[in-house]
């Protein structure tokens, strides 16, 4: 593995204030499992089918999806859930590399 990659990762971890994201990274790095092993067949199909739509700009944001779900199911997030979601969305917005793991999963799914 390239030393520069490790150095870059160290820098990103040092800059990150999102404990939830850091905890997820810790779990990911401590496990021997491949992320693709945890993706069900249904999820694999979802990723495969949604990729062309995303490429065409046909998608909705996570916030829009949650609002749609709430309207259809009369569901309401608790204040704590809303706060956690807002923090997560803010960290995603501020970290363009957040979706990198999904690109890795997609590339591995294409190979299998």
C-alpha cells in the first residue's frame, strides 16, 4: 500500500469531527469482512439498477426520500433522530469523499 494513501487517511481522520463516521470507519478497518459480502442480492440489484438513473440525474436527495416516507407512512422522526440525521447530512455535504466507499462497492459488484 502506498505510504501517501496512509498519510492522506491520517490527515482526513485528524480533520474529522464526526464521531459516528469515525466509529463506522473504525469498525470497517477492524473487520476482515468485505463490504460487498454484506450487500444482499436485493441491495446489489438496487445499486446496479440505480446507477444509470443517477448518471442521468434522476434521483432524489436523502432528505426528500425521508420526507416522502414520512408522508406515506405518517412517520415522524424524534428530535434526537432529526438532530443525528442533520449532523450526518452536514458531514456528508462537507466531505465529498464520503461516497468513495459506495464507488468501491459498485466496482466490486460489477466484477462479480
